[in-house]
C-alpha cells in the first residue's frame, strides 16, 4: 500500500485490557476518486472478508471524501476492539 492520505490511532479499554488501534485512509483501489480505509488492531492488519479488490484484501468501504472514510474507520475500529 502507498502512504496513507489520513491516519489516526487510539486505544480502547475493555475488560481490564488496553487495545490499540490504528486506521489509515487510502485511495480506493478501483476508483481513484473515492477512498477506502485499513484497520490494524494491536499491530495486526485486519483482512476484509469480502475484499473490494483481488489484489488488496485489507481495504474496506468506498467513500466520497477522505474524512468520511476516516470517520467510518474510527467507528469500525471501536466496534472491533
């Protein structure tokens, strides 16, 4: 993957455990006018069970703006952890 357009990290405390998350926004692999995101939980990159492109199984979603993708990524990261 190329350098992210936007990125953000954070932590979540649950059940006495601290989990770190990191999200990064990239250009959508099939439509360069849109954006997708990648998520890592405790330094492990999440895989999309339904990849949006055969060559990139770590990107999720298709958003019109980078900030929409970032907000969706942060929301999803907080659900996962």
